[in-house]
C-alpha cells in the first residue's frame, strides 16, 4: 500500500484521489512516521466493506457464505437452470 505524509497528500490530493478511485488501491496517509495514520479508500470499496460486514454480522449468513466458498465450483448450477427451477 502506498504511504504518504499529510503534506504530500495535501500537495498531490487530486492525483491521489484519482488513483484511489480509478485503481481502487487504498493509500495510507500519516502525519509523521511515528503516528497512526488514516486510510483513503474509494467509496465503492467502502460500501463493499460495509456490505461484507453486514452479511457476516449474522451468524447464519456467515455460515452459509463460508460454506459456499468451500463448495466445489462444479457443484454450482447455471443461471439459466436457476431461473428455470424458480419459473422466472
């Protein structure tokens, strides 16, 4: 992750902003090398984090999602098959 000082962030804010939004790569901004900093992330990444936290906050949902990650891909059904099964 790219790290910059507050001064550098101030001097190059627009460029940093564009990089964060277009490349979806967060940037760490520190006041000094010894202090904790802040992380600049895109709005879409932030919303994705909130959605993930929301989905994983419910133990039932978390269990279903984690089980789905461990399921072999060849056990999945196609979108067309799902629509047919649900009559949509």
